[in-house]
């Protein structure tokens, strides 16, 4: 009996499609794909093959597969790949070919490719590096005699073909006439290119305002997403109270929620602006035209003599056919964007002359541009990481920052251990996001939340934490999660159910889904402070996420609803396996209702769960304890002194 590896495409790894027609089309396509996969598996089994399938959950109807098919789920296999191997390969594919870069890519000592390390590196990781690692790991383990691709159109299938052919294995297509799969693959590439073009057009066309008046040696805070303000706003308030001037610079992006956050700070008297305010539209157009010419010429040089193709090989496997489109877009579409952000960053720093720059992430263009400009100008840059632990996708925390500020000791210890960073460069300053909620007496906080959200004061309060669709959490799992909660509600006494929308979700889209899944009576909010919700709630229901730690740190018991037989802990804190939360199997509504009743009625069981949860969370979250400004400003001065010493 021959062993055959049957390979499907992967699912879109970064959320659901935004437009209703695209979501509907995707569901139809996924159903069609499932049928094709089932037919292919049945045919192979009928031929006497031993079938192992490398597949994504969205595209397989597991119940319809013939007996004996061994399914290796892509999301689980991705967590088996050594992240250090992924980092090495990703750096090779994302930046190894920059050796041929030209002098025009350097602006005042800053290399423009340095702006792209994280953003474009993440694209390469999701599209090429991770699928390659997964495919190689599965091939190494099962050692098939033949590889069968469903259509051969997706990146995962193409990588499996390259690896199989490199090993001398036969490769076949199960559905060579499956036009839908080819159209889907092409549509995704078009969407990626469209996003890069829109980013350039948005920067050029973003409305400009005269830069706000400059304070005396301000601390500049950079924000790119609304959720960054959960860290930045408390920091701004704290250093203002300490007598230091803050100045907030936001990236130029069309986002009403980010606009509202900026407007709120301005109403409180904080000087704010956009990075694009410092680069006129006319100058931006001129720089973009020049950069596009330079980048087209650079691409011709890179591809002229075959050096790029050779640079995109890995262990003898030619990955150029898969990685080249991403490299081309990086050079031709993204580098001109980087040129605009870097020029604006230099002009902003020269105008503001800050004592320090504080970023909340090192992945986005505005953050990296200002950090790199600060380094060139000798201004200290601090990264305040809102994450609580090392992620599976390893990246350098201190690649552009001089100092790192973290919420708890767990992350600090992990970075020191895994990235050989000096402990002196990492300061544990506590959690500014939850500080305001901690300062309010619980009964008063509960009353305020009830009033703010229009809830019934005499009912228990349950926070239902939504989880966005990703390669680790499918559309089907999300629906099952919501339906489990909907089925449990009728068996409970009347409760206040608040759905906390994830920052990466579209609230208007989720409203329709929630209605269809039976939770139309729930109050939904994306912008309300989740820490106030946790501090006031009787229980929080979620799958597994960082929010679980935040809830436990605030004394809120957690109920984790999880798919049967699936672990979510490979890239998340192990609070389910350590028994500090209640676990319920997805679909078991009676068990969820029983767990909630215990939290409502059994004071002993609730107190015990709260105690264990607080002890677990203390590894990851340290309270601010009223010393936020003191710790941040001391770290700034330490960084300034070190920079002064370096330049002597």
C-alpha cells in the first residue's frame, strides 16, 4: 500500500473578508472545495493508497472523509515548526537579497529597507516561510511515496511541489480543472498589491493640518491603531501629571476609532497630530515619483543576472517562484511608502526636538520610521510592549528601540533568555491599561459599567470575549463558540451579556453574525475599556487569549470554551492546562450554563477560582502601583545617559 500526502490550500490567515458579497462567495467556495477534497480522498483510498492529508479546517469536511484518512491540520502543524528555523529562513527570504541595494535607499543614514523588516517580513512569513516549514516538517515525518495537490494553485501546494520534486517524489493534481482555486489564489495576490498601493495613496492624500505648537522638550508618543491608545493614553496622563509635556503623533490612516481617540486627547489639552502633517502633499508626490523611478531601476538590477533567484534558494530548494512576487511588491510598491514615512519622521523630529520617542509596537511604518530617525538624531526611543509573553512568531523586540518597557516579569525573563538582551535594557513598569479600573472601588465600578452600557443593575454581568478568525481559529469554530453561549442563556437566570468585540474585528459585520447565531439580546462594544468590564463582571467567557490573563489579574473568573480535542495553548498562556480557569467543550451548552451558575451562586468555588487566577496572572501582569510616570521617565533618562556616553 503506497503512502500518499494529499495537500489542500490554506485559509486566509488574517481575518474574514470585509465585504458581504466576498464573505458569501468565500463560503460557497469553501463548500465547493470541501466537496473536491472529499472526492479526491475517496478516490485515493479506493485506489488502495494510505492517505495522509495536510489541510486547513475551513476546506475539509472531516465527517465526510473515508475511514483511515489521517488529517494533519495546518494550524497544529505550524506550531510544531521550530520558530528559530522560521526566523532564519524568513530573514534570508526577506532581506538576504538587499546586498544588491543601491545608495538611493539610504536617507540621512537610515536604510529604507530597515523600515520593512517587520511589516514585509510578516507578509513573507505568513505567505511563504511558515507554509514552507509546515510542508517540510510533514514530508520529513510521513515520508510519502507520492504527493497529490488538490489544485496546485495555492502557496502551500506550490511549496509542497517544490519540496517533493527536490526529493524526487511524484506529484499529481487531484482537480487540475478546479478553476475556482486558481481564481482564489489570484484574487488574494491582487488584494495584497492593492493594500500597498492604497497605503501610498492614503499618505499622499491624507488631510494635512498645521502641526500643533511645540512644547518644551516633549515626549513623543506614536500610535498606529486605536488599541495603542489603551497604553498611550494612561502614559500621557501620567507624565503630564509629573510635569512633562506629551505630544502624540498618529499614523495617517482612515480610521474613525483612531480619530476619536486623538480627538479625546486633544479635548483634554494634549498636543496631537499626524505624521503626514510634517510632509506636504506636494513634497509627498515629488518623493513618491522619485522613489518609484529608483525602485523600478533597482528591480531591474536585482533581476538582471539571476542573482535574486540564487538568493531565494534555501537548502537547495528554489523558492524564487513563490517568494519573488512578494519581493517584487516590496521593492516596487512598499519602498516608496517607506521613503514617505522616513522623510516625514525626520521632519517631525526636527520640528519637535523631543527628549524621547515612545512607540507601542515596532512593526508598522510610522513607528519604525520615527524610531530610526530618533536613532539617527541621538534621541532615545522606548518601546512599550503591550504583549504579555513571547509569541510563536519570534521577532526582535529591541531592533529599533534603546529600551523596552514591559507590563510584567514573564516577558522580561523570556526576552533576556531567548534574545540575549541585557536586563538593564528592559524595565518592568506595570500595566497602565488596567490602572484606571484598579483605582475604582469594585461596587462603584460595577455601577458605572451598568450605567454606561444601559444594563440591568440586578442581573449578573458576563463578558463574552469575541475571537477573530485566523489560521488558529476558523469560521466554524467562531460560530460554534457563539452558538454555545446562545444555547446556554435560556437555562440561566436573566443576565447582562456584554460581547467585547476584538480590536481586529469589524463591529458592524459582527453584529449581523451575532444576530444570526442567537445572541441578539447581547450588548456589543468594541471601544469600551475591557479592564473596566473585567473589574465589574461576575465571569468572563472566552476561547483563550491574552484577555484571560487580564481578566484574572482583575479578579474576574474565566470560563474557557474550547473545541473538543484541540489545544489553543501552543502560542497562548497555559491557563487551561494549569486549571486556573473553568474549561467547557464547545457545543456543550449545559456545561457552560453549569459553570456560569457556579460563578453566580457558589461563593466558595468562585473565590477559589479567583485566587488561583490572580496567582497565575501575577507572572504576566504587574500593577502600576502609582509609579508609572516615575518608572517611564527614569528609563528615558537612563537611555539618554547611555546615548550620551556612546557619543563621547
